[in-house]
């Protein structure tokens, strides 16, 4: 469903996800299954691993290695396997945050090789807007996007699956998550009586981006202690501030009958200046 391509080889210090099965998870198991070492084909430390559960996945990490071992509960149930794949994204999102990226609860529309993000919570209208999208705009995903930093200081958007479609609608759609598009703007959806876009200040954008990312990041962040949770929130907020400084943001009011695509085009044709106070909120680690 994620249309991943086979890797021809990874740089020596690359982080690798190692998948092993375990059924059920022994509560007192101090170290990851030995199967992980044989699968990886290289020496891994025998002791002092840390683990935490993310639903039906147990994630093993060690301070001396960059790799993450994903131990999956056995079962063979399709719904369980989908949730396991979903929860196994946790270390990928964590790695993205470490490098200034940000996962968002959002749709992504592409036109001419670049993209805009439509961020909103559930039931606000992301999927409806995607269904109403017409050429030359194309919907690349309608619920989850991973943004990563690009070499020029901007952000690239990667489309990720709509997991509920697999759990509740038995979807067979695949998503090319390794495909990416330069992000030109972020629009925060809200229902309204008319269709129109309004620029947001940097501070407003940073706060809304942080909230959108929290919807994704803390979905599988169980087992974190207070300090780990705080550090994750700081990384998330820093990335949200960087994105707000790099990409213009708008509030987008949408109706069921209007043409919101015209508002996207008009907003993108502007010079990108934001109205109001362009200062950013205080960082969490400065409070």
C-alpha cells in the first residue's frame, strides 16, 4: 500500500528499520529477539536496549546504534497488519523531526510539479476538497503528509496513506510515499458561508502547524516519559516555526458549492507577504 522501492544499498550510518515477529510480547523481555541480529547480518549490542509499545508494535532502540527494531505481534489478521504498518511509521516521523521535518494531518494537492497543503482535523473537509479537485490540480493524498527539508531550505511533501480507508473500506490503493513535491503554501481549512483565503501571520501558522503535527506524532507516542515527551514537543514546535518562516500560510474557508481552487491560485499569485505580526511564538524550551 505504500509502494516502497527496493534499496540498492544504504550509507554506513543510515538508520534501518528491522522487522521481526513476536507473539505475544513477553512482559519481562529485556532485549530484542535474537532474530533481529541474524536478519540484519551485522553485530548489534546484546544488552541495554530500551523498548516501548506503540499499539501492536514494540520499538527497540539503543544509544550506540542508529537502527530501530520493530517487533510485531503475530497474528496474520489483515486489520492488525495495517495498524502495525501505521504504528511502524513512528521512528520514521521521529527521524524526520530530528532533521527539521514535520508530519501533518493534511491533504496535498499538486499542480505543475509543486504542491499545497490542506491541513485540518477529521471531518472538516480535506477529503471532500480532494474529491472536488479538477485538472490541472491533482490530489496526491487526503489525510497525511510528511514534510522534509529540501536542499534549498524549503520543504518537500511526501504523500502518505489514508489508513482509515484500509481499516474500514478495504481499500487496495497504493501510495508512492517516496515521491515528493516542493511545498508552495499551507492552507488551514475551515467551513464557511463563502470561499475565500486569508493570509495568516507567522505566529498563527506556527501554532496551527504544531497542532496539526501533534495529531500525527502523538498517535503512536505511548510509553514516553515526561522528559522524552517534552523533547519531542520542542522538536515538533521548532520544525513548525521553521516551516512557518519558509512557506506562506492561509486560512481557507470552503463551501460545498464554491470553487476553492480559484482561491488557491489567487493566493499563490500573491507575493507571499503575511498580514499581521510576523514574529514567532516563544520556543517551548525558552519558557
